[in-house]
C-alpha cells in the first residue's frame, strides 16, 4: 500500500469501516485455520460495552460469532465450580466468542454488592490466572479489555439512558448505585486488574469517554491480537492515549479514572 499506508500506520488512524472489513477477513481466515478467539469486555456501567460489541459483530459471521451475557446464576449453578458455566460457552474451531461481562463479575459487582463471600472472591483472584492460562495454552486467543470512563461521563450516560424510551431495556438496578458506589467500584477494579494481569492473559485498558475513538481502538487492538500477520500488519496500531497495556502506574497517574 506504499507511503500512504505507512503514514496512516504512523498516525494511528483507520476508519471504522476499514477495521470492520479487516475483521471480516480475519473471520474468513479463522474459518480456514480453526482459530478460536475469546474477547472479555469489562467496565463500569455505561462504559460502552454494548456499543463496542455492536460495531464488532455488525458484519461478522452469524454462525461463527456469539455474544455471551449470562444472567445471574441459578440455584443449581451456584453449587457448581465457579468457572463451569462459562466453560460451556467457549469457542470451537473457527468461532469467536464475546463475553459481555464474564467470570470477572466475581471481582467486580459481586464484591461491591456483596453477592459472594470474601472467601469466594479471594479464591477467584487466586484461580482466574490459572484458568486463563489453561485457555491460552489450549490454543484460545484470549483478549481482555477494561473500558474505563470518568465519573461525570458515567453520570451523563446513565441519565441519558433513563430519559430515552428506546434505551429502557438497558436500564438496570445496578445503574442506581453506580455513582453512589463509585469509590467501591474503583477499589474493586484496582484489585482485579492488579491481581489478574499476567503475561499470558494481560489486561488492556480503554479510555472510553470518547465512544468513537474507543470503538476504533478496540477493533484495532482485537485485530492485532487475533488476526493473521498478513492482516494485522495492514492495521494501524490503536492510539496509545486511548488504549494501553495495564500497569500499576496507571492507577495513580490519571490514565484510569479514580
């Protein structure tokens, strides 16, 4: 693609449509190779997970793509190994699974709302890295993203959600406490990222106040993590001011909302 492509790669810009097309090509390649991909999307209420997923799946293969958003566990599921009901949704050859919230419920909302015990939460933080290591070593490409927004931005989005009749299905009981328990969610986030960020299954953080920039960064990152080299090298790297690898310093230097 010559100089124009080189310039674009340096600038870190690509249109949403270009990124979606690259994702289509990636899924075509996965259908041939049997590649398996899991995307874990976590973030505060209103961080833009649903909007990001919509752009990811807009042109994706219906048969090979699944979005998993599990309800609260049943009485029977509460007696199972915690990871068991998530394992049932892992991909087979050529499939791409997106967890809109995931096993990390135990390190987030369950901590803040007291939906599990301190012992269960400690066990999760101990076991999650081993569980993810097994996924990666089995050949699954695991991508973990934390979508971060400011407190003011969250307030504006949650208010807009309540006032828009077309967004009525997005309103949840958790919205009511998202702001009042902001500091508790921040503390839970900090522990979760610190304890479960590993070389094999790293966290990448997305500064999501700007929805459009966040979506482009998410798609670019997904392609660099999951696409074959011949596709990935044609995709500009995500803007480092929008998406970055987690490190402890980000909890204090302003890159993540406090």
